[in-house]
C-alpha cells in the first residue's frame, strides 16, 4: 500500500482498498420485509439502480451501525465498518430467526474498493469496468451527479456492484466478487495506479462528515445526532422499524440538539474515539461533546465529534485530555436542517 501524509496529497487517480469494511448480506423469501423493519430506509423502494445511506438502531432509537445499503442479484448488502458491522450482524440474527432470511457476514465473498472519479474514467480502468458492468450502464453512472445525497446511482452485474460514494472527493464504491477483484487488482498493478489503505477512505468519509461508529459510540446516538438525515438516510414515512418511534419523535418534536462535525489536526496528536472535546465560552471552557471516529494519516489527523447542532466553524475547541491542542470544526458540506414533513398528524 502507498502511504500518504495528507488528503491534499492525493493524486487525481487513486484506489483505496476497503479492507476494514464489513459486508452483511440478507437473502431469502422474507429478506426485503425483514430488513425493511430493521433499518431507517424504505427497502420496498430500493431498486436495482440505487444505493442508499442507512442507519440500524436499537429499540430506543440509538444507532448500532451506519453505511450503505444496496442490492446484488438476490441479496441485500449492507456495507459498514467492522466494529459497527459486528454489532449489527449480531442484532439482525437475533431477530432474524423468526423470518425466512439468511443473514451472514459476506465479507469473504467480496473485495471492496473506493475508486476516485478520475481513476474510474481513465481509459485503462474504464475498459475493465465496461467488461465487468457493461458500456451503456457505466456511461449512465459516470454521467450522474456525484453530489446528490438523495440519489446514489448504481450498476450491478454478476461480478459485483459499483455506485456513487457521495463523498467530498468524488468517486465510487466498488464491491467485486473474488474472480473479478483479481482482474481489477491486476489492472491496478499493470497501470501503476496508487492504492491506499482503508485509513484514507476513513479520512475521506470524515472529511465528508459521513458518520461511522467505532465500539465506543455504538448505541449512543439517535441517527439525527450523527447527521444521517442529511444524507437522505432516514425515510420518515416508511412505517415501523427498530427505533422508529424515537427517531420520528426526535424529528417531529424538534428534540434533537446534537450534530456531527469534522475536524483536522496537523502533525501527530493522540486522539481516539470516546475522547471529550471542550468549547471555549468567553474565558472558560465547557464540555462540548465526544469523538466518535478517527483517521490518522502520516502528518494529519481527521476526526468526527458529536457536538451541539448550533456549532459553527468559528467556535474554538480543544481536547479535554490535552488542552494544548485547539481546533475549529470544519464547515458542514450539507445542510442538517430537516425538510418540512408531508405527514399530516391526526388529532385524537
């Protein structure tokens, strides 16, 4: 793997191997109906040309996992990070025994990659992707907007799936079966495309403020506290699912006062999930929130923290356990304001 000091050092054409991800698959007669009742998006409306952000919650509305959900052949696939995936898989299997569905860790059957937009469209890589997914379908995918959280376009074939990642660094998530991934990696090597470790994808997701949960943050936050609604990862009109009552109440009663923000620190600094941040208020410092995910590059640290949702990029923060380290949150790349609801509530 190629190392990198900073995200700004990334070339236009690059690949990231998603070796730290987990892929959960659901398959069977009741796979759709079962998953529909478990996660925050409407599985009944998830077609074969779309991927979605999602959250998987407990019955109190606290998030176990976040990531992408899509289809491949007869399977529903959940792509998430390993810590969250292990928790989510255990909970899905706990309740899945009552449905006709097979729920497995399908990570061994796929290899995952993030491929930059320029790398995907370079002649050599595009030739292989066309062989794997078809020319017309790929052209439509490459012509779709990279910046719409509401619509993540996807193409699939027997060899796997590819869909827009909706990240600040434009690119695609690629999930390939083993045979197809061998061909893909041979192509990367033959044309000397730089390939980076999963930490780079973590940093890109943090820069994009795509929430991910390590063990310390699992089961701690309602999805709106980590901006899942801003990524179109919650369908408020879909009906019942795990935690739905709390998630809906948080929206309709305006109870959420938290949101996720990204930070970047230069140099080598010790930051880990669960660390506390303090915010400067006049001459004083007050506890502001906690770190939920960290990505450490060679000379740059990226992390996400959950703070008050009125936080601005001008609010100075510091690490509670290392108060010499101060930082400002980055501006959010999207709006966290909730759109008006079309749901009409009935009075009793």
